């Protein structure tokens, strides 16, 4: 009983703290212009230099370009995520966003509970019924999906073309279908330009903690580099910071994910497979403001500029012109439908 009272007390304190951190509905209504948006970050939070930071940039862009008032919540563990979403919905935000697949169940439940509130889930995980058909999200919930496999295909081809080794590496975070999409696309891209190449794929774990374990990332990367791999693509959140550390230590190359991660290991980051998380967040906020928001599955791939790869003044010296031209040719082939990229292993 004493433990139960302590848990209840802790939850009440957390709820009070959140209320103090965000304006009450009356204060929101009194503010002129724009709309109120709530964003709850994924595991790892701000400063991951990847997924969450992209969502933060999207919110900042919405504030600057659309006059939105964006309320950010960085949760702790477990129920804090649901509590953050619930608080934002109760404060009558015009749009409530959860960043990461881990919010899927909570967003689905809250969208049903608050049918007049717009919700959006970045990397929302679609469920299947007994017949294998996709179960559509509630009508007020936008399920935002990226075609990560398409961008991963491009960096896989690039890695094989410049790697100078028949072995390529992949380090994933949590061993789940979402990260399998990165691996599947990367592996297919490698094989497209180098059929006799081998991809060594390893995962940091089977819980969300696998996305924030740089030590494990470094351990996996070092073993791959020592086995003859010259280029490793990571899709592992802040765990990838350990991959970059290993690349510096071994004087090899790594490929970043979600955002341009060149600055993490200058000279050792071949490219980054970028997801336009900031653009997608901005797009949904604009839709909410303009009245064009709608629920359902929305996918962003190469054609929609939802994914891509970095080629600029920082990494151009690592990519010969002929290789860049080949990758661009492949990109055009994917967009045109001439190259079909697998999304499953």
C-alpha cells in the first residue's frame, strides 16, 4: 500500500509540473493569431542530433512561418508519454503530435477519446487485422509514414560504390519492423550495384533503450570494421554516436540517419540518409491551420522529398562525380517506378 501511495504521489507531482509548464486553456484562447500545437518527443529527446531534433526544427519553422504556438514536451519513461499527450489534448490544442512509433497505441486511444482534436503520429505503426489488411487509424489521426527503404537504397548503392570492400555494415537500434525497412532498402541498394557484396547487419537491442546506447553502437561498429567493413550505415538514434566514434578511431566511414550528421565525425561521414521530419511536422501544422488536415495514412518518399541523402560541400570530396551521377540515376529510377525497393527483409 505504501508503494502504491508513493507511485500515485509521484504521478500527481508530474501532472502538476506539466500544468505549470504549459498555459491553461483560458490563456491559450486569449493569445492572438496562429494556432496551438503540442509535440511530445520520442525516446532520446532533444539533442539526439537526429529524429527528435528534426521534429523540434519543424516546430520552430511553424512558429516562424505560420505564427503557430508550439508546446514541446520531453517525457521520461513509460506513462509519461501518454500523460504528455493527454495533457495537450485536455488543453485543447488544435493539433497534438507524437514523434515516434512508440506513441502509436496512445495516439489511437486518445484520438477516439477526443474526436474533435486533430492528432498526428510520426512513424505511426500500422496494425493488421486477422485477414492481413491494414487497420485504418481514427479519422482525426494522421498516420505519417516515411519510405525509409527508398533513401536507404540510395545510400546502400553509394556505400558499395565507394567502399572498396565487398563487406558493408549496418547497425540498427531496436530490432523492429520499422528499422528493418532501413536494413532492407540498404541491403537492396548494395546488391543492386554489387551483387556479390555482403551486408553485415546487427541490432543494439530489443527495447527502446537500443536507440540511446552509444557504447553498444561503438562495440558493434568496431567488430564490423575489424571484420573488413569500410562503411557502416546506422539507423539507431543516439546509439549511432558510438558508430561515429568507432569510424574516427578506425579511420573508416559511416553513414548518418534522419538528419545530416556530418558534424559528428567530419571526414568520416560519407553521407546521411535524411528523413524530412521537420518538413512533415511543418506540413501537418500548415494543414491544421489551413483546414486541409485529414486523418489516414500519409506516406513521404523520394518523390515527396520525404527522404533523401546528403551531397554537399562537406562530403563531396568523398564521392566521385561518376558515383554521384550513378546514384542520381538510381534515384530517378525509383521515382519513376523502374526500380522497386523492398520494405521488408
